[in-house]
C-alpha cells in the first residue's frame, strides 16, 4: 500500500472546496481517501460524489490546502465538470463508489478513476519522500552530528516509510541504514 499526498477539489453548493488528502493506492483495488468526519470535504463527497485529485511536485499547494488556505491556489473549471488545480502536474477526475463507516475513525471513501489531465506517469509525492531526504542528509553528516542525531531522523523516516512508503522507499531507507552502520555508533 502507498499513500500519495494530493489536493482534492470537491464541490459544495456549486462552490469549489480545496483540501489536502492522502490517497491510498493499492494495486488492482479502488483508491481510498479518508476525510475526517464533520469536514467540508466529506460533506461535499456525500452531496456531490465527484472530485478532482491533484498531484503536485512541491509542498506549497499541499500546505496551503491543509492549512485552510486553498482559496489562494489557482483553480480551473474543467469542461468535464468540477474544478481542478491550475498548476498540478497531474489531475484525475474521480467519482465516489462507496463510503464505509469506520467506527470512530475517518470513513473510507472508495473512488473510481475517470478522466486525467497532465503527466500520466506522475503520481505525486508521499510523506515518506521528505522523511527519506532529511534522513539521507543527516546520514551524510553523521561524522559531524553524531550517530544519535542520525538515529532520530531514521526513526522518523521509519514511521513515515512504514505508513506511506513504497517498496522503493523501503529500499532507500535500507540503503541509508547500511551507509550509517559503517560509522562509529552504527552496528557495522
């Protein structure tokens, strides 16, 4: 399972609503999103079961959307319906096929993929990506910052790679660990 970070644009009362959301992607399975209860995103998906998932290659749109500042992002009304980010690398129109309650947690919203715009091979970034970059930078500085400091970065990366990463991300984390192990304080 991988979780890719995206910006979702839903419609409520004809007005676009922008939010950051992780898209759970498993091979040969419907995509899932898990918006929190009592959010505008979930209310909109229930009222108008269609949206655009927007995949970006920079943090700014995700941060703006997550912090409720989505109105500052450029939106384009698509001829197929709905709104999408103007500057996204890839946009995918989705429809809701099912919403399953998850007890006290966020419900699972199953999505069907439809039309796409942009670079077909780009699926955005996941939270593991940033954690791996930071862990790698720390690893290259192990001589100066010490093994304990690098271990803290690796522990953070472990959590995010386990939660959102791909097989490639796990290989990258293993490579960083192997590199660090050769220094004093490592297991090598």
